[in-house]
């Protein structure tokens, strides 16, 4: 009797929830709700910014290494460069956050 009820409880656990399919699982409707992704020209890939420039984060979600949607539209300052990406310093309430964002997802503010 004990073994039967234990086996039944294991079967119930397996059907309770699904595994996540990634960071943006179930959010694609919210991400692409008010805009349509456009084809990008070469100029978007070869943008350059100077240290101290003010930039806005505009994620292009059909491309890799996009920042999290919570940072969409936030404005920050470029504080450095790592590889082809830029280090952007944001103020969020009382904290200061540093994001490493590729130039593709940045625009001058």
C-alpha cells in the first residue's frame, strides 16, 4: 500500500509543471507588441560611441545578446568598452547598474 501511494505521488509531480524554455519564454508577445522588427543596415553594426556619451537602450530582439526587456528605453552613460560591446551605467532607484550591451542595441540619446 505504501509503495503504491508513493508511486502515485511521483507521477503527479511529473505532470505539475513544464520546464522553462529559456529567459524570454512566454514573453514574445510582450516583447514585440508595439513594434515590428525591421531589417538592420550595416550602419547599425558599426556604430561607435565615446566614453561619457549618453545612450538609450533599444533591444532588437531578433538578434542575439539583447538586454533584458526591463531595460528597454532606459538612458545611461557609456563608461567603457568590452570587446565589441559597451559598458553602460544605469541608475535604477538608489542603485547603479552596469550592463554590457552590444552597439546594435544602443542609440544616442
